[in-house]
């Protein structure tokens, strides 16, 4: 009985390791394919939060990007403002999704206490990146995965939205979905 339990738990560990590390690492070498490069300096990209569609509930998800993050076309920097101090660890985790993103100087990241209304259209907007990295706003109370929201908004420094239904950690394309499903 103990041997069978050991074998089952070992198999589960291998499956978890493959899903968590091998699949994203295999995708990391491929060029990200979100819809397009981020738009002009004046454009903003709003991210909406919705309830997870029934068809996607209970599906296994990758929980983090590959070690070292996905490759990006250029290095960028960001600064966590005082309004985001309670969420600093999640923001850093989201930034780590992108290999060319470093803390210190650069894009100010601010946190809001409600949905973002100055991003241009949409309801339940939980994140916005103005001007491909000029300024980022996050509403952490609107999502279940704060780091994924931060990763998505940082991704707009280089990329536009993808056509994926719900954001997830599977690849740069899934991170760049315009919707975070809770």
C-alpha cells in the first residue's frame, strides 16, 4: 500500500513539473504572438475582469511563467508607487514574467481602490497601461490573480491584446488576453 501511494505521488509530481515548467519553457523560445505590438504612445489598453465562463471552470492552469520570464524585444524598467506597496510582491511576480523588465525607474505603477474609469470604455476595467509603458494602473480587488494582472499590464509595454478568451500563465499570448476570468 505504501509503495503504491509513493508511486502515485511521484507520478503526480512529475506531471506537475511538466505542466509547470516544460510546457511554458517550450513556448518561451517561440516568438510571442499577441495580436500586435503595443500601439502608439497615446493609446491605452484596458483589461476587464469577468466571472469565469462555465466551459472553462475546473480546467488545469499553468500557475507561473517559465523561470527567467519570456523574451521581449527591449528592456524596460518600472517603479512601484506607494499606493501599491501592499501588492508589491505580486507586482514583482508579474514583472518577472517578462525577461526584459527590471524594477527601478521607468513606468510608474499605481494601484486603485476601484475599477479604472479613465482608461477608455468598458466596464469592470481592472488594469490599464497608457502609452506602452508611460503609466500603469491596477485594481487588485477586481481579480483573483494579482500577479497575472500585473504581468498582463506590463506586457502592454511590448504587445497588444490577443484573441484568447481568458488570461492565464500558459504563454505570452494567453497572458495578453483582454479579459481576466475570476
